[in-house]
C-alpha cells in the first residue's frame, strides 16, 4: 500500500510546509524555564487578590512580594540561559500588569479605599491605567535605536515593580502599628495618585541592571556585612524592612535625577567638542 503524504508537510512542496513543521517541532528547555517562572509570578499575584478578598492582607502583600521575586528572576534566568524569546517578553509584560498594576491597588481597595466609594475606585483605575501606560512605553523604548548607551542605566519613570513596592507603603505602616492610615482612605487615594504619577512621569530612575559600578576591595567585606544585616532585618522584621526600602527608594530618586542630568551635560559637551573640531578641520 502506498504511503500517504501529509497534505501540508515539508514533503508536499506547498508553501506552508516549513511553517507547519516548525509549529510541531521541539523547543530547548532553556526557553521554557524563564516562562515557567513568569507563570509562577502570575499565580502569586492572582493569589494575593484571593487573600485580600478573605481579609488576609499581610499574606496578600507577601504574595505580591513573592511575585516580584519571580519577576526579578525570570529575565535574568532567560539571559543567563540564552532563552529569551518574543513570547516570553510579551508574557512578562502582561504578568507585570496583573501583579504590579492590578493586585496591589485591589488589595488597598479592599483594605481601605472602598470606604470612600467612587473616589477610591478612581484611585484604583488611575493607578492601573498609569501602570499599563508605563509598561507600554517601556516596551516601545526597547526598540528605539537612537538611545545613547548611557541611558540604559536609567528607567524613564518609576518601574512597575517599584511602583507596587511604593503604593503598598500604607499597608507596611499599618502592619507595624501605624494604624490610623486605614481610617484615612482619602490620604491613601492621594498616595496612589502620587505613585501613579511617578510611573508615567519622565523622571529618570536608576535601573540597577547595567550600572557598571566598581568598588574598592577594602569595601567588599563591609558591603557584604551590610547585605547580611539587611537580610536579617527583613527576615525578622519584614514590614520595618520594606518600609525602609520604600522610603529609601523615594530618597534616591533626586540623586538619580542629578546623575541623569550629569550624563546629559557630558554627552552634550562631547557633541559640541566634536562639532568644534570638525569646524576647525574645515
């Protein structure tokens, strides 16, 4: 009996054959591991909403923090394994919106903002929309070929994970005993609008990915001791630790603006010097 050939396989000679064979081919495991971490982050963010609905706000915040840890790992693991894909980038962006643009403010709404009705919901919508706009702008900026190399050291506006860290500051304060904020939902709404503004603003913030900083050998031990101390504080007094991190991040923003301005001025001076040299040659 003659062997039947698939109508759209590579043997058929039809134009769609190669695409069909690739669709049913195999993928290296290194491309799946980062996406698995992203899915775990999404599950953690969605579970945070469930805990908030049950009134377990501390566990909900912990779930969002776990989601941020997975978010920090997936991209680095993808680059380490050389498993970056377009699919992974899109999945990561959608997950960031759920975990850092929706889950934190829904927790705040169930915790306090619902007490002021429509205004509280406007704060939720405003923050979520600003987070979506910030992520879309970030994705577009990745494809800009005209960016100077030094600009990779900075984000434009506060990134979504840092925005989630900042917007949950009233919750950290409530967990350490500063409970009057829960009775002031309008103040919490103003805080949400402030963080939303930071995300969509043009304020440069340190990216922490390609800073290229170097330290003296004598400073290695003190820095490691400081890291160990910080880890001990977060493990034993987590809400004090996250409060300090959030306030410290806000304090560093002016410094990042000054450094960004310094790089801009230096780049402009370099361009002017090149132009002057060209005029002299002419």
